[in-house]
């Protein structure tokens, strides 16, 4: 049986109502009720985890006996040549960093096989200057994926449309050089100041795509390893 990554609007509303109901009694309590607050937030965490909201990918959704995984070459249903191969490197890095499963290069040696497709990659403007020229774009990448238990020949997890978005300034004035996103780059504020807008656009768009793929790989692994 496959499980979908996204939570339905009705379910989200129910989750929100549950959380609000759990928090409501705290509004009438004084500051001396820290213990009650901790209990309430622990309860909220339990509700959230039961509804597919997880704070870390512990691998609890994977078969206990599974030790190895093979990542089959992802398909590419976009017009961006090579994006599937680039994304696969992020997926493999994420799996290796988590240390729950060992990557193998032969499906015959694997307990699990991960397959998928990059189904969407697009960049759209979200901010404009006074002359109606775009200053910030948002890069969005989406994928489908499934995980098969090699021994049972059964699909034990699948997701459709898991996605990630990352904003990219395309003019120097829009770059926030103190943001975590910028700090991860090999640039400094003085570098941006000396660049032409076309250079800023090229570097930031390339970096945003890398960030979007990295986050998408993290989202995919979290969903896969937790089984939601």
C-alpha cells in the first residue's frame, strides 16, 4: 500500500483544531505552570507525529531487516537536461549522511531499491522593481518516487509530487548577504557589489537550484524513512 506525502486540507484543519484545542487551556494559566506547558507540548508532538509531521528522519518507517539500498537512475520528465542525475547525487549524499542504510551499486546486493522521476522544474518571478522588472525568482522542483522491498518484490512506500522551492535574487540590491542561504555560498557582500546584474542572476539562480535539490532530497528521504 502506498502512502501520500501531502496531507489533505481537511486533515490539516483537523490537526490545527486539535492543536488549538490543546493550547487553549494554557491561555488561562499563569507563568508558574511550566510543567503543564511541557506536558501540553509533548502531547502536541505526539499528535503531530501521528499525522505525518516529523522533526527528524530516524528511519522508523523502514523495514528493520533492511540494511542496503540501491538508487536507480531517476527519470527526467522536465526540459532541463541532466537535472535527474544531479538530483540523484543529492539523494545519495542524504542517504549516506543519515547512516541508516548502506548504498550499493548493484540492485542484486540491495534490500531496498529507490526509483523515481523529476517531474517539474520551473523558475517564476515573485518580486519586481518600480519598472516592473523581476528582481527575485523562485525555483521549484518536484519529484515522484517509490521504494521497493527486493525480497518481497513489493512497493513499501511511494510519494507523488514531493517538492522544494528556493528564492533567487537576480539583482545585487535584492541579495540579503546576511541570510543563511547566502552564507552557504562562496561569496561575500563585496563580491556581489562588484558584479553586474547578469552575473548576480547566473550565480544566484545556480545556487538556488542546488539548494532546492538538496532540500528536496532531504524531504524525500524523511518521507521515505518515516513511511509517510
